[in-house]
């Protein structure tokens, strides 16, 4: 399975204002670095919780197979398009989604073909995310993202003897843990 982000999440000005307030920054000279830290913190939040915090569009490529197939992206809000990928890489639309695919959303999204289709893979375009925008993101997720971005901003010029950790700080994981979905 392959997953490609087609339209990444956009934290927006509210997220930047919240992070700058948290850090006590009032000037715009650090905005580019802070934007990158917010983007990285969103990605780390998604990796930790197993769910995309902000609305984004992704493409998942799955094999053409009979039966239900579980998708990696969570939570799926909408299935917007499906194309069949031939062995040579060419793509063709699957047709009306309601006639070609059945899909369900529970703890995870699953799809299955309703009729046989000739091809190699199936590319599904999905809209995923817990919240449509920063202001509607649940407070624990929002605060964890801001705290992680602030943590990385403060540690950017730390002593060279300290090794950066791949694990978010405990103050962040405590906020995110209730949202975490562990898969085997």
C-alpha cells in the first residue's frame, strides 16, 4: 500500500498565533521556521495517534483484490475519486463510485469492489482528518501540537551533546494518548 498526500493540512494563522503566543514571539522574522515546525508537529501527531489531526486529501494505492481492504488513512471523511492503475501505470476512472465500490467507516475505513475490474492497482482519493480547521481541532491535540513545535523551537540551538529524541516529550504524549489508535 502506498499513501501520497495530495493536499496537505494547513494549520493557518490561528495556529501560528497560538504558537507565537506560547513562545512569547511578536515579530514575523521567525514565521518560516515556525511554519515548518507546525507542519512537522502535525505529522508527528498523526504518526503518534494514527489519525490525521487536520483535514487533508490523500491518495492511497491498494491492490485490486476481492473482499474488504482496510485503508491506512484515518479518519476518512469522504471518498472523492477512484482510478484503476494498469500494469503499465496508465490510469482510468473507475466509474460511478456507488456502482463500483462499497465502503464503510467504523474505527477504520474499508473498501471492496462490487464488480470485477481489470487492472493492477486501485488509487483512491480520500479526504481525511479529525477537524476541518485549526479552531475546530480538539484542545488536547491542538495544545500538544503547539507544545511540540515550541519544544523543537527552543531546542534548535541546544548543546551538541544532547541527542534529539524520536519520541515526543511526555507533556505532549499525555495530551495525545487518549486519541491514540494502536494497530497490530
